[in-house]
C-alpha cells in the first residue's frame, strides 16, 4: 500500500518538480550575487571587556570616548555621567545608546506608555552584550510615560520617558564622537548575530537594519523615508510566540504609490530563550535571504509580489480580493548602506495579545544576551582564501503537504549536518498540532522505505525502518541524525505520515515530504 501510494504521489509531483527546477534556475544568483569565494569579515564586535579588546587590537580611544546617547531618534548628546561606568566596556567606535521613550511602544495612548529605552539597561560583561528589561525605580506616583512636551535639551518636541519598564538598545548609525567619525553601515553583505533571546510577558527583542542615510526620492523629488527606503528585520520575537519562534523579513515599498509591505519567514526552536542561536541575513542586489543557524527560513527576491501593509486609503470600499490585488507591489531590494540596531522592547500586549500583558508592578528583569555581531562582504578571486569563510546554509529543496487545509500540519527540514563527519544528515520534524501517530521515514523514489542507521534521536520506529514513530505534541520538534553510507547516490524523500491530529482528530492521513539528494 505504501509503495502504490508513493507511486501515485510521485506521478503528481513530477510536473511540479520540473516547474520548481525552472523556478530555481530563474533564481540563479546573478554575477553581482556570486558567493562561491565565500565571505570576509568587515565589522565585528565580540563584546569583550576593555582590556581584552585593546590587547587584541581595538584602539583604546574606542573605550575612552564619552558614550553618546540618543535622546530623540535623530538627536544625540553625551550620555549623562551616571551611565559612564555602566558603559565603560562598550566600544564607542561602534555603538550609540538609546535614552528615550521607546517608539516601538506605539499602541499606547498618550501619557500611558510603559517602556523607555535607557542606558542603565545596557552592559558589556563576561564576553557578552546584555540588553536588560527591568522595572524602573521611579515610584508609581511619579511615572510620566509618553507625554508630549517641548524638550529644551533636544530643542524639539519630545516624549516623556519616566516609564514603568526600562529596556536596553544600541545602534551603529554613523555619527561623530569627539570629532571622530564612528559607527558602521554597509550596503549588501551578510549580517549575523549570535544570541540568547529574552522571554516573558510583553517581550519583543529585535536585531535589525535601517538605512544609514535616506537617499531615496520619489518622482516629485521628495524624500521617501521609512518604510519605503527599506528595513531588514534579521530577528523579531514577540511574547505571543512563547519563545518558540521568531520572524525575519524585509520591509520594502513603492514611494510614488505610497505603499509598502513585508515578506519573511519563521525560525523555530524550543531553545530560543535558553540557548545561543545564530540569526543572519544575506543581502545581495537581487535577494535578501534569512537564516536561522544554518537553515534558510525565507528568501525574498527582487520583484516578488508583496501585499502592502502600509498604505493610505483611496476612499474606495474594496472587496477582500480587490484589496489584495490593488495593494500588491514588487519587492525592491534596498541599495544603500544600512546600520545595525539591537534592542529589547516591552510592549503593552493589548487586544488579541492581552494574555501576554506584562505585570508592571511585579515585572522580573529579562536578559537579552548577545555573544557577537558580525558583518561580512563577498570575497572575490583576488582575496586570500584563508581569510574567506564558506557558510553551509541549507535551502529547502521541496516541501509538499497533501492536505494544507487540515487542522494539523507538519514541517520537515533535512540537510547535511556540518557538525558531523562523513555524509550524516540531520532531519527535523515539527508538528503544529498534537498528533497521535506520526511516522517519519526515508523513502526511495520506488516508494519503498529505506532503512538507515540513526546516530541520534532514534525511537522505537527505527527498528521497523522508520526514523521515528510515535506521538508528537503541539509545536514539538524531533531531530534525528542518520547515516547515508548504505544509500546509493540519487533522490530520496524524507516523509511524514501523521494521523489523529488536532483537537478533533481531523488531521487524518496527511502526508508531507521533502526531496533530498544524496
């Protein structure tokens, strides 16, 4: 039965696979995207303490300069003296610190904000950057958060920042510090952060990129600004994702049409808030690729159609279908230098997120721990190969679900494991609903299950030829490492057959597979 099922199934995928191959060929990297020589580091901060960093070659003045604080998004001042000790190990040639009402707390009514970005919540110690979120020491009777006022220090209108929750944030936008041009921005490249993310009610950590300057103008010669000039979100995680997944994506738009939208994908792990993971984006003139550890979670290509999220109404009452078509636009890949932003926000979590609201009176400090930040650019044939790194990112080859509309679904990822020698492969299966019976297997194109030696993650099912057989809980992930020594070179399917899924067991007989090449 399994054999006949797969033979029928394979007949149904031959044409889609051919179409996929055509799509992939049309997506082949252009000359300006070529990365076959690898990548070389152009910027890094390992967040070592002052003495260790200086011993490794960082100029001492990068730590001796006075830290610069942003009291508005566009206005910097020397940070107040009480923060200088806190920031002594921060490399001021790389970073500025936020000291303002947190603009990401956008849904708060005036006077009722909850979060300000504050230098007290930024610290470099033990080889890491810590971006804390903590309950403010300001008494509740004296709180004054998100009230508009004229700020004589900024010389402009500002928002008050005596908020119940304080959190940390820094950016690398180019600026001057004591007459020296500092900061960092780069057009195109690979941008990478290794971090442990904070969890808990209201949490919203982010690693992202924005334009260092605003060069874009529309046809009338007016500046475009955000969001039309672009934003690259390497990682954003919200409390309602419960520390199990995050989103990476590109915001892109059309300045003349005044529309912009975003497209991205999700990285998933049950250890995002407990273990270090690497969050990356590879940005070239023709695509932006988002990578979780060594797994590609999404690629946004130039001219991909994107549904607009940011647009003004033209007064027409569109149907849902008309609205979908009216506000689609081709993705534009940004073509100007971007700078780094690393921050933690605590949001109100109102409306549908009310379950995840923070307890402002009993808020417990959270830790956003960043091991390093690195930026690379592509190597060429002229570069020393010893200084060029070749990453082993694994793109999804093909994913198929015979019943996408069911109440249950399973995602499969399979790729050669860079951590293990030989030709071992790693396969992960994640169920998004409880499933009472799941069989995870390697299948030849003849339709027969192929037995392999399981190195790690074997269950009882391995005795009957399956990689795994058993129950999968909601959002549970199984990871299996297996050897491919006994497999002839060719194409195989990593498959999952799952039954008795969802609250009513409606996810019966769904089948998911991924094509892999040995």
